C-alpha cells in the first residue's frame, strides 16, 4: 500500500477524535465537543493576534508570514500574484516527537 493510501486509511475524523477524547477523560461527548471547540477557537484567536501559544510538554503554535510572489498557472493560463500570507505552524517538543512511533 502506498504511503498516501496508508495515511488516508489511518485518518481519524473530528467526530471519532472527540468520542475517544470523551471516553479517555471520562466525560460526556457533549462536554468533550465543547472543550474541543473552545480550545481550537482560543488557539486560533491567539495565534491570529500574533501570539505564540506554548503548551508545556507538547509544543508551540505560532504564526509564520510568507512574502507574496509571482506565480505561473500554466503555459496558456498566464501569471498571477500571491499577496503576503500567514500560516499556522506547530513545533512539537522533543518528548512528543519521541512518543510518536508509527507502526505498520
């Protein structure tokens, strides 16, 4: 099986993640969904304001700005311009990276 097919087969949906999170925490799925939404919203709000969010023993989330540039869409489609843009970046701690061991 190719790597992309393997990754697709191992994908966990938001619904499944929240259900597993609820079960592990011994809380209702509704409470887990509420906590999940609040955490993601707060994280995105903080990073959108230019903050770096550090979760001890997990990693940090931060904005990274990229400069705009010219792009070529295709031989017959012409060129365009991409303006400056910002993306969300994540850097895991060494401890987290050591725990990530994908098995076949």
